[in-house]
C-alpha cells in the first residue's frame, strides 16, 4: 500500500528536516492558501463554539475564555478537509517519518479577554492525544497571532529527545522534562495561513487575547501509525470517517459509533515461550466494564485504564504500574479496549486466582475462548515494529506521570 509519505514528492528539504529535529519545530510561512482558510472559517459559523465535552475552561460563549471545537466536528464537509489537507499531511508525515494518524481535531477560539496558557509541553501519559511516542502538533492560525491577539511562544530545543529510552519491558520510558528558562522562549511570528509543526515534547506557552477580535487557530495532532497512544485513541465516529476522502480515511486509526464498554488486559510472562493469562470459563482475558475517571478534566476520552485496574484488583488482587494500548475489538454489540503488560519476573510467586497461562500455540488451538480477538491481540503485542509508550490513569498522573 502506498503511504502518504510515498504518494507525493517530498515537501520538506533535508535542511528543514534537520532544523525540525534540532529545534523541535518548523515554521512554513503561508503554507495554507487563503481560500482554504476562508472555507474553514465559514464552517465555524455552522458549528457551536464549544462541542461541550472536552474543554472545562470555557464559560458561555462569547464570554472571555478558550472555546473548543473538536473531535467529531470534522464530519462537517468544510472542516474535514482541514484534517486531511495535503500540505499538512505531507509535512507532518515527513517529520514523523511515516504514515500519520489523526489523534485530535481541535480548533481553539480564544475570545477577547481570554486568558493565556502557562509554559508546558504536551507529552502526557494519561492522555490519548499525548501518550504516543511519536506525534506532532500542526498549528494553522486563522488570524495573525499579534501581541494584542495573543502570541504563541516556543522554546527551541526544549524537546530533549535524549530523555527517551527503551524500557526493559519493551515500552519506552521517558525521564522528567527539563523546564526551559523564560528567556529561552521566542515568538515565531505566526500569521494567518502559516503552518507550524511542533514536536510533542517542545515547551510552549500563549498570551491572553487583549484585542477585540477572536483568536482562532487549528491545533490538530497526528501520531505516527507505528506509535499508537499508550492509553488508546480518541474514538472518532463513523460520520467522520465517511466525511473524509478515500485517501483521507487512512488518517483514522479507529472509528466507530459503538461505545467502548469493556476493557481487558493481555498479561504476558516469559521470554523464550511467552504465556498469557486467561481467566474464567469459557476462558477470556481478565477485565470488566468501563467507567469514566474524573481525576483530571479535559481531553481523556478513551483512557479506560482506571476501569481496567479496578477489575484486576477485584479479580486477581494485582496492581500494575502502567499498561499500553493494543487495540479495540468487537465484543457483543460494543467495543472492548485491550491493553498489554509484560511481567518483569520480580513479583512474588503466588498463583493468579481463577486463571491459567496459555502459550500462543495453545490459544491458537483452543476452541472454547469467550472472544475471538485474543490471538490478534497477542500478535499485536509481540509485533516488534510497534513503538509503545506507558499509559497511566489520571490518578497516577496527578502525583507524577514519570514515576512509574
């Protein structure tokens, strides 16, 4: 299959790619044509200023605040092209080094008087849009980000990729970030129609809106296809998939109108001949129903790790430091989100209640499994081409997302 990166000529020069890797960002001036920006703007008038589920910071529009149009709003036929704009997709595919997958579709509107955002970076192990090990921002201003409207500041070189290392269990570990000095920040001079590519670890901040106009920009996020979010993806609905072009549909790693109602764990032990824990009769992966964790507000739809942990405590009296997303599978009339974890061999050697350990060959030959996706989940977990991170609950991350 031809990839996005292969389907078109290179849009970034070797020098630009080197600049991105060194600095953590790349500014492409005037990359989005005026006609396209105007089309996206016109679509905003047909959509609510806030989609009501992801941003707790906004009040009643247009009171001072930061309003979000996000996620499934890109089913609008004049907004869907923003997700799959060839100038954006081609460039982000090159900085990611492979096929991009849309992890968040977000348009921010900071109304007059809306406050800024303090210094931060957006690699977040509890967040679907932040827990991939290889993702990037694509920022398109719909207006000039002037001192009055609210400048976006970035700290070149603050992404510090040397903090990332392969973990002994497989998924990567990331050391705590190094906060840049305030003097390290620069204003890249974003103007209407520019395209800013920004590494997920790059520190940035934004001023408040002191003008009498809306400050609007698209802040979409894309992960490399081989680096899924450790918590699992935000789930786009089927209408979003249908709104995209045939080529653009490949941007969605997952889409469904079904809810994620259960979550299960693929627990592995051993190296030479790994075994996997199945429980109950008929045997199934341990887990249970999902619920919404509300320890941290905002962009965490799809992270059902807290529900998985609750089921594991109840069924097997175990606590895990992290898990990593494997996939979403049909289970009855809903979806099951499956995570994986490999035992490091340092636990106390007690049996796992109501469970039995099966090799892949034994799973393959079993004819009494409760679900047919177990073998596929095993193969995905064992796939060495997948770059995995470590997903956490919101509650774990409130303490220290780098502690596990």
